[in-house]
C-alpha cells in the first residue's frame, strides 16, 4: 500500500494537535522576526528570547530599525549567527517602513524581497499570521519525513515542496507542514526511526519493522 497525503493527514491528525506555528508571536512582525531568528536555532531558544527580551522591548518595525546594530546583536546573541540576523532584522524593518508603511506585506513576492526572508519564512508567515496558503515550508523535519514516507524523492527543499504541493490540497498545505514537524520531533527523528510505535510502520518505505532501509540514507548526500 502506498502512503498518500490524505492518509498522512488523517493519521497524524489523530496523534497531534500542533499549534498554527511553533514560534510564539503576537503580530505578523513578531513572527517574521522570530522565524529569522530560528535559522540554526531551536524554537525553544527563540521563544525564550522573544518572550523575555524582544517582545517587551520591540513592538513595531520602527523599534527594530532605530535600535543600534550592537544593541540588537546583544539582545539576540543566544540565538546564534547574531550579527547577520541583527543586520537582516534591521534592514528588513527599514524596508518595511520605506515600502510598506511599517506593516508586513501579505504576498509571497513582497515578502521574499525583504532581507533575510526566503520562501520558507514567507510561507510560514503567510499561513500562520494571515491564513494564506502560498507554499509549504520545508524544514529539516519536513524534508526528512517526505523522503522517508515516500512522498517525495527530491533532495532539495524546493523539490520536496513542489512534490508535496502537487499532491496536497491547497487548504491543507499549512497543517501538513506542522503535522510532519510534530511527527518528526516525536517519533521519526533524525537520529532514530521509532517505527515500532509509528502508525505507518507496516506500509512506510523506510520502516525497519517492515525490513526497509532509511530512504534518507540511500544516496551519498547527507540529510539532517
Ligand atoms: S515507519 Fe519508521 S521511518 Fe516510517 S515514518 Fe514511521 S518512524 Fe519514520
């Protein structure tokens, strides 16, 4: 039996109730900043920094654009790569003020023109903050799960996104992302496939219970 997207959605909905976004936010700008901070950093660390430091201090694009590079670096240093992240946040907020009256735009095209914002970040913000489905945010969990479950053979986030978008009804793009992330964190982790407790154990093409190899390891490229 082939694993289909409707089956994945049905099955994982019974096991997980993921939040709309794993990063805590009050406004679209909060989510945009938090998503930039989350590159190579855990959601737990970002949520701690935003809750304790950023959100009490910064509310508008002007707040971020007018702070010094040094001060913002200090505020976000525990999130890693803080120099680049601070630079991107300040430049992004300056552009929001210049071209969007300080507001976060609601189109993919406008979002990916902002410094530090790629397609994945734009998709997360559009769906979680505005309820708009423009893409599927492929992070390390989504990439790994899509390959292990046989939903995609692509090796890049762009290729996996294209495959998943073709097979998934648009209204489910956002929830598919958060369900795959939840399953990737709880059961099918990068280090360990817990196939013995997984609902896909008998049909998954990477299930060791069914005597299969990990499909993310079947080529020389490395996967997270
Ligand atoms: S059966 Fe194993 S490899 Fe497949 S999704 Fe479940 S835990 Fe991952």
